[in-house]
C-alpha cells in the first residue's frame, strides 16, 4: 500500500488565499495541477490535508470538482506546528499503513521513475540559472557516489543540490516513531520539517535514503 500525502496547512497566504488554492491556468487550482503532474495511477491512496478554516474559502463539493471524488480529504481543526506535524496528524487520523510519499505543494514537476521506497527528489542548482538567495529557504542535500543521501539540512546552504519536495518513506510507522522522538527534543513551538525526520532516520536508525534526480 503506497499512500501519497499532500499537506496543505501552511499559512503563507497569497492574495488572501492559501498557496494550494491559487489559480492555475486555464481553469484549475495549484493543488489539482500538482496531482495531475504526479499521476494518480502511481498511488493506492491519495490524501490531501487541509485546515477546517479553509473550508470558508472553498467547500468540499467545490474542491472535489477540481481534484475528483477519489481523493481523500483530511480536515484538521487546528493549525499544526510545521509540516512533519501535519503529516503525523494525517497518518494517525486516516490510519495510514505501509509506504508513504509526501509532496510539497509549491513546486510542480512530473513524478520521476522511482524504484526505492526511501528517497528524496532534488536538482543540481549548477544545472540551472539559479540565484542562491532565492532558494536558501529550501533543504539542501549531500550524497555519496552511490546516490545515498548523507544528510539533508533545512534552510542552510551546504551543497549545490536542493530538495524538490517529493519524499518517500518505506514505513508510515517509522515516520511517526521518529516524529515523536524529535517532538520530545524540540521546543513546543519549534517547527519540525520532513527533512528533520529523514536526517534522524539516516543518522540514528541507519536507514538508507536514495537521491532521485
């Protein structure tokens, strides 16, 4: 069972709308465009997590017209403390088992061919005309010659490879175990990112995560 989770609980509003609700030409929204590019056929379940307050901007019925009735919608009543918290709450509430993939909403690309369950997708900045100042809010990846990830560091420029926001975990249970351990060691209001979960699993549990270009 492979489940895709798209967390849409960020409060970075643009034109008074959460990012996932932004119009995408010609007659779509960003969330729907993201799903179409990833390919629904690659997953057994697809779950989109939103906040209850966003239902004042769009109803479940209207949302289904964009993304289809087969997509599960997980509605959280309260704001979460970062992306990893959103994923954890989704796994628990929707009783997710097996492998999971997590996709950030703010970067669109077609899902590459992936043969590993534990992975992070990324790009080499040197292959693009990129300004490092514009990407310093991303997570940076270091890897070895076998494409195994050595570390993933949030919002600190440590390499020329940045994450593209599609992550894979072989076990939803291991994600939750790592999250709960990190939660005990972070301050109450400190954001825990998916990259923190991956770095913990690599450094402490010796789990191999593969880099996918």
